C-alpha cells in the first residue's frame, strides 16, 4: 500500500476571504521566493500526449506541482480528486489560463505515456500528467523536498488496473504540493495529505484500497482541501478563488 513519508505538523489552510488574499499560514506550509536552477526548470518531462514539458516552458503561469503515481491505491486518488475540484473552480473563476496543474509521477518505471493517457481518460484529468527519467525524478526530489522509495508489494499483491496482472512492487512517497510563481520561482511548499470532500470520481473511488477508503472517511490531521489549495493559489494570483463544485 502507498503510504506517506513526508509528514509535518500543522493546520489546514484558512478559508477564502474577500479582497486580495494574504499568504497561507506558516502552520500549513512554507512560503518563500526561491530561484529554481536551470537543471530543474529545463529538465524534460513527458506528458500523457507524448509531448515534452519543462517548468521553464510554463513560465508566465502559476504551477501547482504534485507528486503521484497511477498505481497508488491510497492517497493519490484523493489527490487527483482534489485537483479535479481545483480545476473546476479555476475554470469557474476564469483563471484556468493562469494556472497549470502538473502531476509528477514518482513511478517512472511503470508510468509510461500510454498509462498516463489511460489514467487521464479514466479520471477526467485534463492537466499534464508527466513522466521523467530516474535522474530527473531524483533531482526534483532533492530540490523540492519530495521523497519516494520503491518497496515490496503487499501479500497478496494488488492488481494492475491496466493490465490485470499482479503488481511486483509499490512506491512510498511524500504528499503535498509545490507552487511555482509566474516568474518561475518556488513560492510555497506543503507536505500535507489530501482531504477530499464530496463525491469522488467513480474510477478514483474504485482505485482505493482499504487504507485509502479509511483516509477518505477520516482524513489525516495535517491535510489540504481544494479550498486550501485555492487560498494558496489566490495568494499568488492576487484574488480570492471560491470553491466551485457544481
């Protein structure tokens, strides 16, 4: 089962307020202005369409970079569920063109372009889902404070939703996300786990194992909701973004 390696004490982000929102509270994550070196910003990432994406190519947009893997059956389906609500809210606020959501695979050995495309189709994710080399993933881990570790599969093993074959390993990884400002600097990071509210996409719900169902019903204490993410994004965009789930 996929578990969280990066856990920090803190509180969820505050609710949206009127006017230009301030930064998220220090208890929720870390705000900063940190230059991203070219070795990271220009590192090639391959999306579900087979196109090369770099962080530098997204300059001019606020980027929400989120680690995940398509074969996760615990936290990642909740992360993608939260991002679906974030995307819907950005579209309703006419701000989608200013933000790029990016899910970064921590399982480059299995998350091929074809698998990422199938996952996007099944879950209705329209943002970039990207794969990368082991070297690039390790560099992202080091710079952004992400963490991933290949571990033994449960016994009996889970089944690959795409091939129907038993899985041979799992990947433990950190949760949370990083925000990169439109100027290309890192502005915010949190290691909080996703806290989903509402009706989860049926495919994502089907991906959940028993531990994932437990986290859906009883979110971890240090967690982020779509509203929390919209607060942090609104801080960088300079306007409040209401949650829209209709």
